[in-house]
């Protein structure tokens, strides 16, 4: 009798603990948001998040994407991180009204699972020069390179390579419904929870081989940009970079005209360094930059030389022209507003 009782209790304990054990083994899904231009800051943020997801053995990582495009080098860094990830990467163009344009198309096509919210769009991936101008031969080379790259990404993930090439060569775009019909994406989903439930059980192929996603009712962990990445992302905005440059020049100007002030010179130097960091990611027209520097020189000389306002007028004209010429790009997100 005692043996039967012990056997029954053992069976019941195993029966009760089994669901608890399976629940403890359930992995989390990491969710990050990329909203804005694809630049070195966002590329570093995505790269580190994917690395962390791999280290923590997450079930998957979801990139909520809304971008007008960005730098080719930063986009390629993100794509390489996605391809090299052991953890499945899901790119979700959301919320409603978002887009995956230009560089965003490459990132979406590289994902193990590509999804879009209702009311979103994807496409227009034709490359443009950083300064907005390329000669015919160079433009053809860049376009052919981008077309070959996006075709390879589409073929790797089993998506529509013809449409992908047209997105580069002809700047075609598609709504979420058209994208699903054309085989550009895998799913249209109204929200993240629905998406995770829909892809549960889906088989994907990572660098470690095939994996079946177990995302239904999983715990979602959101990871925001660190303060460092937020700051770097902000200063690469053309308007912020322009203001930093002006503050930098005027800080040094005040220090030169009032020796010993110290604070304006220190702040001016910091602002200039931050501005020049931002300029490496922006389509800077160096003629415009030189005009702004010339304007500052005129203002300094006006203090030292009596020109009856001639140097000031010249400085104002040079500053206005330089400001108008400073950023030159076909993309509105790369211009001064």
C-alpha cells in the first residue's frame, strides 16, 4: 500500500512540475526600434542588440523599422549582422504609416522573417551619391553593385529577386498588400503580438541551420537605445550638425576676441568636434563649409580692422550662401530644414 501511495505521489509531482519546467525553458523575444535615418549610430545599436540576443540565447530578435533610408555602409553593417546571427531576426515595418525605403529595403529583405503593418510601404532603393551628384559611369557602377547585392539578399531568403532589382533600378515601391502578393515579405500583421503568434512554428534558416520558431505567448523584452546611441543619432541630424558647427565657430571667435574667457573656447572646441563627426555621415558640400569659415574670418577681421561694415556685409552674405550650400542631397532627410 505504501509503495502504491509513493508511486502515485511521484507521478503527480512529475505531472504538475512538467508545465512549470517547460515554462521556465521558454525563451524571450528581444524587440528593438529603429526609427529614422540609417547611420553609424543606428548600425552600431542594431549590431550590439543582435550580438546581445545571440549571447543571451533569445528565441528571436524583432527590429521594428521605420526609415527613409540612409548610408550604404551602415546598411551593409546591419545586413551582415542579420545574416551572421544565430538567433532569427524578424524585421517588422511598423507602426501604421511607417516605411522601409532605400536602405530599409535591403535590411527587410535580409531578415529571416519580413513583416509589415497595415498602412505601410516598402521600396525606392535606387542609390544616390552622398553629395547628390555622380557622373554617368560612376552612377552605373553603383547601381549595378546595389542591384546585384539586393538580388543576392532576396534569393538567399527566397523572396522576389526581380522586384528587388526593380526597386534599385526603377525605384518601384509597394504597399504592404502588394508586397505580400509579390513575395517581398512573409506576413502582414496588425501588431507585434499577432505577428509573434502567426510566425510560431515557422521554419527559418540561420547560420546554425534550420530552426523552428517558438514565439507564441512568449515574453517580450524591449531594449531602447542607450544614451550614447541617442546622442550620436541626434547630432547626425543635418540641422543639429549645422547648429553645432556655428556654436563651435562662434565659441572660438569669442575666445579669440576675449582672451582668457576659457569657457566659450572649450565649448566651441567640443561643438566643432561633434559637428565634424556628424559631417562624415552627411552629404557635406565643402564649398558651403568654406564659405561659412570665410564668414567667420570676416567677422573676426571686422573686430580688428575698421572696414566700415564691409567685412560684416561680406560675412553675412558668405554665411547665408554657405548655409544654403552646406548639405546637398536628393534625400530630404539629408537637408537643412
